[in-house]
């Protein structure tokens, strides 16, 4: 049973949107779900990690890089998607700093089957440590739909602290779309928690530049 009140959520979304309209920014602000947990010990309790595909893409400008074989590199080039082939990955020479820099540059990575197997050998554990191990793309799938699926997917990962923030939308979205994304994100997050809602201390919605609005 979701404890998220639809009315409170609708109000918060309206407020987040109207607060941002007071001050026009020259970029589209992201809307973040900020989560505070309780009765959870990251040292003892299982640190959860899970991904959910939202109905609407939260960050259309999300930066994705294709680590591809020849065919995928060609497709990526046609789409205007950033890519690297095995030769380019070899040049990083497992250098931790360079791999870290690569992980920082992109929100997510996709990889062809022949490349994904070589990633630990070519790059070491850097991408994995950053929580950005690539998603596999086969040649049976359309690369474009895989890119859109990746853009629509958000990841919840508990590290050492009991708070986290996840991008669940942006201010160019309609209120209804934001509502659907937030609802799905919250319900998914709660399903990952050991005691579900009993582990949720507070939930806020916040646009990049706006003040946080409490929704739980």
C-alpha cells in the first residue's frame, strides 16, 4: 500500500513548477527525488541497488556512450551518439585516472556483446565502482530504443549514507508526466527497502535551483 498521498504530490509538483517560473533559467531544470531513510544500518543491512524504467524520460540530455564493435560504432555515428571502440579503450591503458574521468563524463554506457566481455580486462573495475557498468546491447535490438530505455531508467543505490537523490523528471514535462514518474520511482524504492515504508524518513521533490518540497 503506497503511503504517498496523491494530493500532496500534485501540490508539490505544482509548487516546484511555479517556483521555477518565477525565475527563468537558461537551461531546463532537473527534478530530483530526495530520499531520507531511517532504521537502516548501511554497515549491517543489505545495501540495495535496483533500477526501474520510468514512463517518461527524466533527462532527455543524459549523456550516453556506446562502447561498440564496428557495426554498433557505425550505428552510433549515424545517430550522433558518442562512442568508443576497443582500440580507443585500449589507449586508456587501464589508467585509473582516465577511466574515472570517462565514468564522470557520461551518465551511462552501452556496450556490444564482444566488447562487454573485455571491459574488466581493458578498463579494470573503474566503471563498476562508479556504478556505471555498461548495459548490453545485442544486434537484434534497435540501438535507438536501447538509448531511450537507458534514458528512462533510474537507479537507486544505497551507499554509506542514509540519504540519496535521484533525477525523476525535468521542468519541461507536464505535471501529469512528473506525477507518474515520481509515483513509480517512490513505489519501486519502497519495494527495495527491508521494512518498506517503515524505512522511509522523508521524501522531497526539488528542481535544480528551487527549494525542496516535502511529499512524505
